[in-house]
C-alpha cells in the first residue's frame, strides 16, 4: 500500500515534499528581497520581479547570482 490515506506521502516521498517546500520558500524570499531592494532605476526592479515571478526557482537563482550586483546600498559609516 503506497498511501495511508488519500494523497498523504509516505517513506521516500517526504524527501521530495521537503525539497519542493524549500524551493518555494526560497522563491518567495527572493521576491520579497527584490520588492524591498533599492535599485538605481524602477524598471530594473520591475524586470527582476517579473523574471523571478514568471520563471520560479530558476529565476530566483539567476537573481541571486546576477541581480544582487545592481542594488544600491544606503549604508553610511
């Protein structure tokens, strides 16, 4: 018997469920990070929001590796 009740994962299927949940949390965290970031131009923020929203986890990875370089920091010493 693969499922105990209707659709409840058992055994090794929990690993896949955890991976999917972690990817979704990472995707949402990236969207929030873009929303609160200060970009030099508004169009850049819109571009990154649309890219990450439409492409999901892959877009979030692209933003982490390439998009964070364009954020301006207001940190003063």
